[in-house]
C-alpha cells in the first residue's frame, strides 16, 4: 500500500477540496434526489444499507445490502493493507460499511459537496478521507490505489473506455476496478433505455438531467480484462427470483489492470 498524502490546506469541514465545484450539476442533481426522496436525514444515512420502516426505498436498499455483502466478502480475503478509491461516494454509506478493517484506507470521492458534507458529519472515521474532486483533474499521484469502486456511478460518466483508462493511471500494478449496482445494457436494449431515461426526467420536471445521464453497453468491456462476478441473469439467480428472492438487477463487474 502506497502512502497517499493529501494537501491539508485544502481540508475544510472534513472534506478535501481538490477540484472546483460544479455548482450547476450539483444543483440539478440534488433537486432530482430530493424529488425522488433520496436525500435522507443524518440518522437515516447512518443506518444504510439498513433503513427505517418509513424509508420509501426500503426494498431497493435490501438489494443493495446484498451487493455490499458480496463485495465485503471479496475484499476480506486480502491480508495486505489496501488503498481503496470509492468514486461517486455520495453520502458515504458504502465507504463507511467497508471501513471496518483497520488495514484499509478509503478515499471517498465525489463532485457533490452537499452529500460529502453529510458523509463527513455522519462517518467521522479515521480511515476514510472525503474528497471533493474530479477524477480527470490531476488530484492523485500515479499508482496510488489498489482497488477502485464505482458503486452506482458510471452512469454519470460520458465515455466508458476513457474513464477506465483514466482509472488505470491511478491503480497499482495488477489492481482492480469494481463496478457495482450500475446499469449496463446490451446493444439491442440501448435505444429503449435512453428513451425511458429521457421520458422519466422530462416527466419529473428535470429535462436538463438527461444530458448528465449516460448509458453504457457490455461490448465496451471487451477492450479490458474483465469478469462478471455476479450476473443477475444467471440461471441460479433467475431461479431465486421465481421463489421471491430479490437481489440486485445489476451485474458486479471486476476489471483487472
């Protein structure tokens, strides 16, 4: 594990501000989250992925809990110390739930100041560093991270291949990128998915959000050394659905540098 040194002069209210804030995007993004009832109280965020009985997305969080458990089981096999970069960390729930190992340092990165401020309030852990920054800015040194996670966040990046190649720069040799709880489509599903997204945001009153939401396809993975570690369409998972067992509808994908 390489030592990552963050500029403490950029630290304010528990957040390292390493890039300029995109106020326009943050404003529309938070408005959408509030409309969807996804902006939670500090008390509710601290529970996640468990929820109170009043949480309108309780069923969804039950599925995300299973994704989290699979991932924590996976990284628990590592004996060495790890630097993990959590891209699109939002309110910090995922970072907090994998921070219970003393041998892991987590760098929770987002462009969203609002949710990062909440994360820093709720999860004041010694091994989590909350960072407001754009991954395409020069905010980290080369070969800084052992694992990078994109948990329900790739849909906010416009070019899949450009993103992955950029992340390779920050990975140590033979390290891994993990994509979790993120929509990825077959080519024949793409047009319909784009249409549904546009219809959703327009009907919700946020048409400008359409240009910030991107749809990625499985064929883009062919340029990389990848493996699907959880496939919701696998036979055994389809059988579970028949018997009422609900799990994530999205694949878990590992890409090795």
